[in-house]
């Protein structure tokens, strides 16, 4: 499984779209290079921090509720248009949130497509 996980991580790292994966407690477990650039934060500084340190709940929409606090509402979102407030600017984007399970643990990946 570790070889497969290494391969998936490498694939995610090379996507042009920002991707952040959190666990069911909202801690960041993976962030690709595009997400580092999009959120202006280094992966090493983001890992093991809660997602709400990057995406603020007061800026969230109903779409993002399940991502910011997966314990509240576990659902997937596909290609939903919204505006994210980042570094004093609003960015229009489309988001997809996917739930996955690995070794009996839930993970949620946020995929961002800029408009």
C-alpha cells in the first residue's frame, strides 16, 4: 500500500489545480504544490494544522461547511461555484469535495478550479 500511496501523492503534487486533503478531524494531511501557491503557504507549515487556519469559517458558504468541519455534515460537492476570500481578495472558483477512506480513516479532498 505504501508504494500505491506514494504514487497517488506524486500524481496529486503534479496537478495544476490546488488540492488540500484533510482527515475527519479537519487536520491537513496533504497539500499539493498548486495549493501552496494558491493559498500562499508552504506545505511544511500547513501539514498537521487545522484547515480553518487557511479557510476561515466566517468566510465559508454552506458548500464549505462539510469541509471546514466534516463532523457536522459529511457530503460530497461537485463543481460548485463560489468565492473564496484569500489574502484580502475574493477569488471566484469552482470546488469539488471528495470523501475517501484509507485504512479505516475518512479523508476529504478539496479540489479548486480557478475561473
